[in-house]
C-alpha cells in the first residue's frame, strides 16, 4: 500500500496531498491557470479533511510565492542550467525545497517525500536527480540570497515599479514582504442578501474598520451565503473602491460598470443602488453568466468597452475596473508575478487609455468616471490619469475622500492597509 494512502469517512484511498499540490502547481504553470480558481475547486472535490486541505493550500500558494527564492537555492546545487530542467522535475524540486527552506520540515522527511513524489510524477530516472539536489539543499538550510529579487521572490521589473511608486527602500521591502504573507479569504455579504450576523454565525470575523469585509480561515464554500451567491469573495481593497465610487450617489442616475469581470464589484454596486438604472458589462461572452449569477437588478451586457454602442445611451456614473498587470494582488494571485512581463505594459496601457476615451464620450456633463486598477505601477495609475486629463480638458479630478493623496486619488498598499494595492481616481466631466 502506498504510504500516502489516507482513510477519511467512507473513502479508503485518496490522492496524496503533496501529489495534488504538485498537479495544481504544474497545471498553473503549464496551462496558465490561476491558482485562486483551480485550488478551491480541487479542494472541494478532494475528500480531504481540514488538515490536508490546509497542507495543500500552503504548498500551492507558498511554492508559487517563493518560486524565485526556491529557484535560487536549486541553481546553487544543480549541475546544469535550471532552464534545462523538465518542468515536471523543476516543479517537484520547487515543492520540495519550499518544504525544507520555508516550511522547515525535517530534512529527512522532506527529502524522502519529495523523492517518492518524483518517482510517481517524473519517473525513476528523474527521481535520482531530485534526490541529489534535495540532499544538497537540506545540507544548507540557512540559504539567504542577497539580491532582493531572490530573497523576496519578485522579478526585477516589479521591484523597480514599487521603488518608483513608493520612493523609499524600506517601504518597498515592506510591500515585498507583505506580498509573501498568506492571506485568508476576504468575504462580503452583499447588502440586502446576507447579514453580518449570518457571516459571524458561520465563523467569519469582520475586519475592524471595514464596512462589510470579513475574513474566514476556512474554504469560502463552507458558508451557505457564499454557496447561494448571497455573499462573495472580494478583497477589502476592491470593496473600498466600490464604496468610494458609490459615495458619489445621487438619486435616479444611470450607472455603468464597463469591465465587470467575474462580477464582484458589479454585485456590490448592484446591491447598493436602489434606484435609477445600472448596467454591468462583461466583454467576454463566456464570463457573462458569472455576472448574471451575482447581480439582481442590473442589466448585463457584453460589448467591447472601447466601442460603447450608441443604443446603450449615456451615463451619470461609469466605473472602469481596467485590465492591468495585476501586480497589486500578488499575495492572492502569486503566479502573476512570474506570468506578467514588463513588456505587457505597452498593450495594457493602450487598452486602458482607449477605455477611458470611450467612457468619456458616454458621460453626461457633471457625470463622474471612476478609474480603478489592481496595480500600483505609476504608468497604470498616476501617469495614465495625467495623460487622460491632458487629452480631455473638460474633465477634472475630484477627491475620493478619506485616505486620498494630495492629488485626490486613492492608492492602497498591502503593507499599510492590509488590502490589495488598489488604485482609484474619480474624474468629473465639467462641460
């Protein structure tokens, strides 16, 4: 019998937790999947108890976060270029090194578990290489690279972006460290659909100072309100963006969420808006159903936000939750730091600019445009807004309120605010 065979409830044999973690890590890398989407689904179908679910979660998110750190240790003890390794072997080594150097598992156990896993997923010949590297790594448990890129496991271009935005090396390091801290899911009971009391009874804890944000140490699917789509998973930073945008409320307005995505911000806005008209637009046809599942009042549309159809009409409020690098949510989507490249900026900046221009043309006089990104990169935030205002003299910034910087914009930081690094600028049409 495999030593990883587990007996839970009426099930006799389950896939070993480390093997499931390996499969998820491999799929995220090879198939360009997102860990925060595939991991919860896999855990719900796993049949594992709470302890094993916790182990898989730690292994997947942790290995993805600390990939750069782990790779720096692997390179030292490898007799070839790391780029020459088969992805199956490299994934196995990263998983094993993470357990030794970060989780601080007993070296003997970590080496043996990793080699046994290698035999299953890589084959016996590759297992010998894994064994050799793992044993060398285990003999040097105090690996401490000097370069920030390796020590804090972030690509150089992201570190430079943080330096530009923060202007202080201590704050940069604080943000790098915050990106590497595992975050519990943040939930929101949508107003009128789920209550604070219901969330608390389910074991969720309200985040101090927040309006509706809750943390939860388990899987969100354990909460009935989440399963029934009366509550959702949404970072506090995203909730704050919605709340600040909604503070511009006046009766009987026409609202548009131009880039509704999977519907988190749209669902929150939909629950807050009690009159007027709200349209939630999701450009991707395959994701329209996700938005429809979480909104009640809003009309859901699907068109390219760069070309808003004339028949849609004009609006008093338009929210652009713009496609961006996403480097403000690295603690929740750790693979983004390795998947995104500095070269992606050019096309993203062009798209953001086109969305802004398109929305400006459909906004009423005295209407307000909310421009938001999940990125602190100046090119996607301050500079993008500055370029817009240069091109559109009939617009002006207005303050987002509490926490606004001298320009009136809001830039949240994980290390300071405990949120994703969301940015929001409110732009009012004067004439």
